[in-house]
C-alpha cells in the first residue's frame, strides 16, 4: 500500500481547514470525513479550533492580538497531534486507508475539511461569537449594500 510521507501528512493536516476543497471529494474521502465527524465530540472539535487559532496567531499581522505562550502552544499541538493520529490509525483506520489508497493524499485534506467545517459551525453557533460578528453591522451602510440588490436582513421564517 502506498503511504504518504510524514511531512506530506502533516502539511495536509495543517491545511485541512484553511483551504476550500476545489476538487470534488471522492466516495472514500466522503466516508473518511463522515467517520472523522462521527468519532469526534465537541471537546475534540474545540481542540482543533484552538490549534488553528494558535497557528493563525503566529502570523505577524495578528500576532500582537494574542498571547499564547510556548508551553500552551506545545500542549495544543500535542493534544491535536494525538487526536489526528488516533483518528487516522485507530478510529477511522479503514476509511483512512481506503481513502489514501484510492484517492491519494488529497483525500486527507477533503476528509479533514469536513471535520473542520463541523467544528467551525459549532464555534460560530456560540452566542458570544455571533454577537461579536454582529458588531460589524454598525460599520456597514445598509442602504449602500441594498443598492446592490442584496438584503442584509436574515430571511423571514
């Protein structure tokens, strides 16, 4: 069986949530994505969001907005690394093996993107996050946006 190089696996996992899936996911990646979601709970998905946040906080343009010390970053990396390994080689071993065998390393990105989307939906559902996002509305001229024929109001139920 073809095994991807460790650096390829790590870089694919690092990109899993940050890039949209351009190519259509195949059936094996779909199955793997379903397994990843099924085998993680809210705590694991929260850990993934913390990992992504900690990684993004290293960017020089936003680094001053967050203080994550080295020990905390190491703990986050260790926890999520352990989670990824467990998901790939234990919990979703069969699905992962088939996805990589038949669809290649891009299947990892596709499958983990599904997990990332679920985690992001949970994060965005938090009332505090929603309120914070809603604050942007104060700085958007609704009339100017409406001129485009776009409604900024939620659809009526």
